[in-house]
């Protein structure tokens, strides 16, 4: 969509200057506002036209039956689907009794602007109705970072050339009509009128609706209050019914006069609180927001984001598209997790219903590294959610005949809801991904309270799973068989290297944590014998290696499989899983997304530099990137082994995943993990940042297209700024007194008074590997970059 001329390249915003109905659903996703608790898609204020209406509350879902042609022991019994909750953003406009609908009349001007620094969506429209009346509409919308339950809209109408009668209908709408849900009748049944009305009221300028879900038993309350500024003859009244509460404003505007409506909306939900309690909860949230006022909410939003950008901004010189894209990415990652507060972060955040609103391992492996480096408190919240769902994970492990915890492959409430067990149940690496996120968070923050309250138990219960899932062979080597690694095109494999290495780290870290906290670990039943067994399994972990080829096996015997017929695969046959049977895919050398390459990034300490180079050269030509999770990891490892041009191209793919709709599903919401991958590709790729043994290290290098890269990361209550040019890197502290970091193999001490400057070593010159035919990332030559403000065509 961003390739349309209506979208400009600017460093601090996403601007649309022309309404294109063909990409309206995609624009609703990229213009979405959220705070981790509330999500509002970027629908037009008037509600129509729309591609996909959407208002979401983190965790609010409905249950649905899962289909099984053949029953099997241990299959999950029900699925979970995110639902569209009460829409509080609708403000309908009638101009002399004609609905303001941009499909009719004449649209003179249209502009929407997502402001990354102010945290608001602004819109300016000038329109002439079919009967010839011209009006200007100005709106500003926000979802508050500081007042978690609150969202707000300021909507103004101006008569342009004639006296005009104006009617505004500000609404709360439940059970909106949605497009068909992909032909699945079970999902359609859940999404059609999922909210059962319990209470409605309209008192003066205040509206309220309370609903509940049937199967999941959740109660949702929504309330809105309005402030109106208009001519003296302006009239107002309100009404409500089961699924609709409406506040109506009517007046006559003379040319140049404006009618202004400020609308503040509060949301709340619970699976336990009573109807009166929910009623009171949203009323209290409204009272707090009303006392702050519209301008106060805007000021709080700007102050919050000023602080965020001081800690999180990434500056890129040489590619205006990437500069815009990384700030767009950081803004959406922040929106996904800032106020999640013991809730999950879904794969699409709160920007759309894609993947049924489920959270996957993406959160821990891709999103939490960004939050840990920029907003550490926000990174802790999804891990607290995992801890809160530990009882379900323990029960799931018991069902599977295992010890410890088996965390779900995909979930909203903590229960497994994947009906496809080879990619769901067998992908046990999610346990180690959670453990890795715990370790990374603790290393970056030193949060001892979190370790005692959350981290230790997560490490212990995930380690127990590996010890019961794996086994020692007759030679004492430890194996983990019959699992699915990150590459979903290679299911039910033995000794997947990624899984084994991440489990190895999990086992070691659990043993270390148990020894740091003997009192708590004893309460969990951990003793010296168990920690010794963990350490022994870790020490004897099997890592398959092909001596002839000189590369690690992705999993046992992977390199002996027949290679996929890439030359015989047409471009329109990707993604493969939609055009070929899994049986055929599973038994061939073809990789959906980075797997062994991801292991080399996250467990780089387990490989030599030469092994990394040989492994990357072998596996990159097999990787088709039928997943949005792959390109950022390939960018990181391409940069590390010296393929800077290729790394730059992979960065572009990760960065433009939604802005160019590369997967053709941005309409269902943005790809939060790929957006996070933009930061990872820059900071871990060209910045070379790694965490290992409690130390943060950097190995910076830049492709020739970038003149400078600067970023800030939070490490142990210090704010470290790294600025890289072609030949030098400068480490300085924006906050904190002293921090030790590694520059390549040199240990540095950085203080607040003395930045440290070092040379950037030359990058080794290696032949660049080929990619599968037709699957090379788009080449980002000099012609691919844009100057600030230039329209993209």
C-alpha cells in the first residue's frame, strides 16, 4: 500500500493524502491505535466505508469448537477467537440530512496522519455532498498510554460556503456486522453477535453499554462522555438500546463556523467482576479522563512518547524509507505492549483479527527483545501473563505424559488451541523461548523481585519439561526426539538444533537460578539431584553435524533429505503450504523460516565464526521465507558473517512487511514480530548487539548504503547510546554512571563523562549465497531509497 503515490516518506509520521478504497483494509491496520489494553483499527470516524471494523480489548475472546475428522488423545477441545467489542469511535455526520459518505458526492481533500511523536491519528477532509453543500472535517483520535482504559476523539465540522444543517451521531455500537470469516462456519458463528446485552443507558451526554460473552463468560463494559462546543442554537439528546447508545448533536453552521465534539470512551472487562462493578469501573475511568480533559490527554500522550523516543529512537542516515519504517515499527510494538499488564501480546497486536488474536512464541523471541531494550517494564508483563497461565501449562504437560510445563503454541487465555499438533503440540521450543526471554530480561534489568516472583518458577517448570521429554542414549548423549522447530516445513524431527540449544540454555539457567534461590526452589520441590540432572542433560546435549559438508544439521539427517525442486516451483506457488501437501514438504530440504540460522543468532556462543559462515551459506539457499518471521533473522546473520548487501536487502523486507503488504494479509492487522524484527535487524544485525553470560556486546558494521546508524538501549538502569559511522563507533551513556560492554573482543568501560570511540574492523569478504529462485529479497540499491517527503510511486 505504501507504494501508492498517496503515501509519503517522512521521518516521524505516516501520511496518506488520497483515499484509496482498494487498500482501505490495509490502511485501517497501519493507522490503528492501541496501548496494549485497547485497540482501535484506523477506520474512518463515520464508520463507513470500511474494510474491516475493529475494536479490541486484550484478552477478550470467545470459545469455539475445534474440528477433528479423527479423534485423538490429548487434542485441545476448543479454540479461542478474538472478538470485535463495542465500537466507541463512531461519529456519524449528516450534512443537510445526507450521510457524510466519501463514496458519494465529491471528495476535495483527504489526509490522514499517524503522528509517531504525538501518538495520535489526525484527519482532515473537505467534501461536497451530492446536493452541493461543502464541509470540512477535522478529527484527532488517541488511545491513551497514560490512562489505560481510555480512548478519545476530537471531531470538528466546519461549513465552507453556505449555511448548512449539521447532525452528529456519536455512538457506542456492539455486535457490528463484519465481513465473512474466511468460509469457516464455526468461526463465523462465534463472530456473529458474540456479545449478549446486559445493560444500556443514555443519560445526558453520557452513554453506557454492558455485554457478556456466552461461552467464555467475559463481561465487557463501555461508556462514553461528550463535550460540545457550537452555536447557541445547538441541541443535544441521547438514547440507548441493547446494542446501540447514541448521543445526537444538531445545529446550523454559517460559513466558517465550526461544531466541535470531544468524545471520551472508557473500556473494562472481566471474567469475575459483577455487572455493577463493571459499571462503576468504566464510570471511574471516565471521571479520571474528564478531569484531565482532551488537551490534558494529548499533553500526557506527548510527554509519554517524548520519554519513549529518548530511550528507544533509532536514527538511520542514507535510507529515508528505513528511517520511517523503523519508527513506524517501534510505535506499533509499543502500542502492542505498553499497557498489556499481565496479558499476552498477540501476533497482530490489537490492530486486527489475524491469527484469531492468538499469541505465539513470536512474542518472546522477537517482540520482547525490543521491549527489554527500550521499555523493560513492558517486557515483564507478557512474562507475568505466562506465569499466570502456568497452571494450564502444567495440566497440558500432564495430559501429554510429561513433567513440568508445556506452554501452548497458540493461545489467548493460556489453553492450547491449535488443532494441528505437528506444528502445535510438537513445537515444544516455545518453552525454551519463554525461558530465554526471562533470562534476557533479568540480564538487562537485574530485577530480583521479578526473578523471585516469576522468573524462577518459569525456569524450573520449563526445565522439567526438557528433562522428561528428552532421553540419554547408551553412550550418555542427550536427545530430544519428535519435535518441530521454528521451521514449520520440517515437522516431527529428532534433535532439532535450535530446540536442543535453547533447551540446553534453559536447563543451565534453571539450575543457576535454583542455586541462587535455594529457599524458593526447595518450595518448588527442586533438590540437588534434580539440578545435577539438568546440568548433565545440558552438558550432553546432541547437536547433529555433517562432517562431509562441514555444516550443522538443522535436525538429525536433514541434509540427507532430497532437496525441494525450487526450479520447478512457480512464483505463484508460494507460500508452499497453500499449494503442496505437507507430506511432500516435510520430507524435503526446504525451509519456511530461519531455524538453524535463528539458533546461530540466539545461541551464537555455540558456534565458531567459520561454522556460522558455512551454515549460513548452506541454509540460506533453502529458505523460502513463507513466514514474516524470517527476513529479520537472516538480516542479522548475513551481517554477522559479512554479507552486508544481502543483510540490507533482508532488512528492507522486514521493515516494509506491512507498509508494502508483502504477505498480502496486512488487512487483518500488522505483523508485530516482523515490525520488531526491523529493530532487531538494525540493532542486532548492523549494531551487532548480543547478550551472553551477563554481558552486552557489540560488533558494529554498516552496509555502504547507510552513512550512520545510532540507537539507544537500556542495560542495567543505564541508557547506552551507540553511534556507528562507516569507520568508527561511539559508545556513550545518556543515563547512568558506568557500564561495561564488549566491542568485538575488547572489554570497555563507558561512563557518563567519557564516551568511548573505537574503530569498526573491516568486514570479511565472502561469496554471497544464492537464494531459492524467485525468493531473493528485493534489491535495495541507491534507487530504492527516497528523500524525505518524496512521494513513492
